[in-house]
C-alpha cells in the first residue's frame, strides 16, 4: 500500500464540512478505490469552536489558509474559501509555489486568474482540479478535459445557476411573479440575501468562461460576455413562451462563429419538448456539441454541500490514484502557454430566432407599422400572436408577440428601435433569444 | 516533447476507420492536448484492399489481430473486433500478456471476461479503458470510475440500446406497429438483419452488467439479469401509457436492495415529464443515483462510428497523457481481486409500480373478479381505466388497464395467474413495470 495522500482543507463551510465527514466515514471504500488512504492533515477556517459534525482531533488547525498552504504537511491544498482575490488567491498561489497540488471549487478565482495559475502549476508539474467550480456535481470539467479530447466544439450551453432555474420553474408552475419566487428562493436558502450575482447572470458568466476555454482552447475571457439577467422576465413571457411551444431558461452559451467566439448569458426560449426544457428547479444541465461526438447533455445537481463535495472528492481521488508527478493533464485542456488569444464575436452579429413581445395602443395601422419595420430590416416571421386586453381604460391595449426565423441581432435591435420611435408602444418591448438543441 | 504513443488498431470497420481518420487529420490538436503525438503503428483487418478513406502507407499491416498484439511495436492495443471470444479475446490477452495497454469498445468481451482481464492487467500495471463499450459516446465509465469515487450508489438505469429506443419512439410518434418500425430501423441501418440481440435486451444486459460492477463493486454477472424485450409492446400499450402520463422505454436497471442486487432489462414506463422520457430515437441516456451526489443523468449518442470513435479516442488520450505505468485507475473501479461476490436479488421480490392491461370478455362480474384478485394479493391501485371495444362480433370485449401503487412482483404475478384461470381473459395479459426518477 502506498503512503496516504495528505490533504489540507481551507474553508469548513457546508462543502468543507461535508467533504471532511465523507472522508472520515468512507475511509475504507476510498482506500480500496484509490489504492492508498486519503488523510486530512490540516484544516483552516475562521472559527475553531463551531461544531461542524466533524472530528478534528489530531488534525493541524490553521487560522490562516495562507499559512496552511505555506506550512502544513500536505500533498493537496483543497481551497473552499471562495472569492477571486484575497485569501483564496493567496493561499492557492502559496500552495503551488511550494509544490502542492490544488483542488478548488472556486469559479471566480479561475475566471479571474485561471490562466496564470495554470501556467504556475504546469511549470511545477502540478495539478489544479476544479470539477466543483462549474455545475457542481456534473462532471463537465473532466468530460471536456479528458473524455472529449480531439473533438472540435461548435457550441456549449447550459443551465448553470440553480437560483435562476428555481425561480423560472416556480414562476411557470405556480403562476407567481418573479419577486414572489425570488423571495421564496431566499426563504429556502436557494438565493442569497443580495441575489444580484445570481439573477443578473454573473455567476453563470464565470462558469461559462471556464467551459469556453476548455472547449475552444482560448484564453479565459470572463469580462467579454454578453449579459442579461432574469429580473425582467414576467409571468406573461412565460405563458406566451409556453403557448408557442417554448420554455424560458437562463442559459450560458458559447459558440464558435466565423468572426470569433460568442459568449452570452441571457434568458432563452428552448423548445418545450427538448430534454433541457425538462430540467427543473435547482438542477443544472450542460450541453456540449462537437463534430465527432455529436451532442452530449449532462443533468445533475449544480450546488449543495454534498453534491459539491462529491465533485471535490472526485478531484482528490484522481490525485490519489496517480503517482506523484505522473499525470500530465493540462489544467485548461491544453498547456496554458498554448491557449489562443480570445477573439470576441460581436453580439450584434449573433444570429438566431427571437421572441418579441410588444404592448401597443390598439389603433388602426399599428400592426401594419410593426410588420413594415420587420420587413424593412429583413426579419422573416415564424409566428404572430395578437391579444386584445380587456381593460376598463379609455385606450384599449393590445399585446403583439412575434417569433422570428433565424435573423441578425442587429436587425432585431434596429427594428425594435424604429418601432419605439413610432409612439404607439406602451412600456418596454421584451426581446428573448431562442436557442435550439442540435438534435431538435 | 515525449515520444509518440504508438497504437495498433485491430478492426477497421466503421469505428476503426473513423478513429484512424480522426487521428490522421487532428494530429496537431491531439499532440498539444496530450503533450506527445499519437501514432498509428499497426493495423489489423481482414481485407487489406478495401478503401476506408484512410491512408495506411507506412503502417504495419497484420492479417491477424493476435499476431499484431504479439508482435507489433505498440504501446496500446485498440480492440475494435467485437465478440466475447475468438480473435477479440485472444488478441486482448496477448496484448496484456506482453505488457501493452488495451482500449476496447467490446461490451460482450468485458461482460464475459472482464474480471479476469482486469486481474491480468492489474498484475502487470496496465490499463484497460473501455468507454465506448457502454452507451457509446456518453462518458459513463469515466464518471463511475473516476468522478464519483466514494459515492454509495442506490440505483443506476438507462436507455442503452439505440435500436430499441428508435423503434419505441417511432411507434409513438407515427402510430406504427412494432414490426413496421423494426423494418424501418433495419432499412436505415439502426437494426441488424437479425435484431434479436438488440430487441430482446441482451445488448442492454451486457452493458448493464458492466455498470453494475462499477457502481456496486461486485463481480460482473451478465447472466444473472432478468430479461424482457420489446417485441410484444403494442401500439395500444404506448397509447395507454401516454394517456396515463407515461412513456415506454427499454431500460436496464441495477438497484441495491436489502437482499442483493437487482439487475433487470425490460420495457418500462417512465413519467412523461421526466427528463429521460424525452430521450428520443437512437440517443442513449444513463442515470446514476448515489447518496452524496444525488442524481446525475447523461444523454448522448449511444452508437455510430464517430461517437464511438470519440470515446475510444478519449481512452487513448488518457493513456497518452500519463507517463508509462503511472496511472493506477483500477479497471473495474476497484482492484479486481477486491470485487465482492455478486448477490442476486430475486425478481419476485422486486417492488415497484405496475401497468397491467387485460383484454376481457365484457360480461357482468368480470371487473369484480379482477378487483377481488388484486385485493387478495394486497395490490393497491393508483388508477383504473376501462374501454369497451366497438366490435361487430357477438362477444363484446373490454380493455381494462390497472396501474398499481408500489407492490411486490410476486403479488402481481400471483394476481395475474389467478385472473388467467378465471376464463374471461382474451389473449395474454400485458404487464409493464413503472420506474420513477428519484427527483420526479
């Protein structure tokens, strides 16, 4: 039997405590699977006195994760602190600098410093494993990094934020407003007190930027992502989508185009009978489209202490199974110094179907004007739905819903801007992009 | 740059030719990802003259795969011959005996000789990678073997035969009979001239037996699988399922029970709004349920030259990325000599919901008799549907459909046997098991 793999866990929140419990209760099975024991040699957290349901006797305690990274007797530094800078970044750098492998669940850190950290690790022959950083328990990092080597990707997309998917699912199933569902999600612990980062798409963007690099071999470009959140999705949009045979999901999409890579996060209509449309609640899903394999979709828990701990554990066992220095899996799919520069495709050149919902004053000529603007911008329509509102007001209003065939984003923006100038529009027009799975 | 990884490909059918083409056209990307080139050093096939769209110049040709395994200058033997015995088995043994890693897509070989071959490989410090053997391009082997180490599995199930799923999908979508859809599948190359192995569930059983071992750590037991094919599924069953909110899929299911492991392959009703119910056509899907992760579902192409080649390629690149002898991933998830004996749960003790369709003579007392038999066997009913057939015959007939709550297989068998003895049954009763995803 080989020596134990010694790990240090930095951060004993939900995931860290769950990981420690699993390592302590499943010792034998893990030893059999890895051919050697995995031992927790050190931990670091803020509050030593808190009861986490874990026996910390005999494990070195560090108040500072950086100090643990610098001094503890460990083979692997497990970073579960979070945050792109500060202690997470400093401790990971310290661990790599000292020749210690890193396992992390930190998407923000990788989105910000991933390429640099990968270079550092590769210079030293070290591994950075980060399965838990994207889509929690779904093994999408391993799949992209190891299983699909040699595939040429055309598009990857997914539901990568459980908070948003929970809210959208509840809105549809219960007919509740966005605000009500958000409040419910907060009550249940599915949303933060300040939910901005989730509902405005930033969290999805961080995850997407990592997948983009793995799929397309380009530098991580987390700031070059088109971003739209779900806070302005109304129950009317959800019902209209359903009537037209779609469901609304917040997707992160990365796509190879003739002019560069499109990275975008926005509410998206997906066909009601597609597999991804059935992914409900806090569950995540990631789809990978490539030329050799075709389409692969993975559905699973995107968050939660245990699911995340499962991914972290997989990363640790991968290191336990390999002899020191024996693996050569590049952190970002190819050696970091060989990543291509990121070339961003302009969002105005995005091509796809669009759902456009307009509330207008109900008077003669309005529909003709809308139709004319669409025609003048070369937008061909797949379907048109028109509802008159029964209102006690003097002015009758009408809702007009247009679904376009594949068209340019630029054309849609121009048409909508022109319609806005006509003066019959009430409120803001709603524009939602349509995404179709390859196979549907 | 490290030396090239030298591979020998045995079998140049659809998959082998596709693999060779990919290796020849994507040399640079593969070299970057693996840190070394992958070179085809030898090939073996029956007919040297056939044009396979691959340039074989400078590659050693062997008429016999065994001879190639014994003599070729290779690091990895890629077995794409097929069959549980004969050349496939002999050549794989020869390769391992000589200290050469093996990559194979051969489910039958592994279902039959997997444990023995794993022992042989592990004694010699060699790898056997076989991602393509189960569910084609879906990385379920890697996920079970590497990502979910430490998880305790409760159930795994999946759609693992594209032929059956294609037929069932077409039956539902087009309202065609089993025979018509089978003929169509044969015309399109989705079914063999002799389709028995696919439609009777044997192919699914082979794949299931491998997943069972990976998930539950028991010896491979491909012969101890309860087997029912799809040839007696009628369009009436499919319509009745739909009316009740289900869809019929051929599932392979392995489940841990108090008395052992249940392995079963049979037509199964899954809830219409579940994710797996949307998996159409030749697409495969595998669901893994475990205590730490929860539920993971993977959907993708289960067959086809390119999708299978993608999985084989992933297996090869895994070896290319590791230094010789450096990996210690046990072939079957744990070292083969530590696999537990397989303890089979009796099928009569299976517990679940059942769909029962009975065609009966329409006369007074029949329904009461059926209800009595159900009650006497402690079967509680979730729903009952009754249709009278409009027939010109003297005898009116009736279709009675029962859906049970969770009940014992034994009780259902007893109740159905008792009903058969009553004499009012026309034709054979149809019994289809119901399976519910954990999350639905």
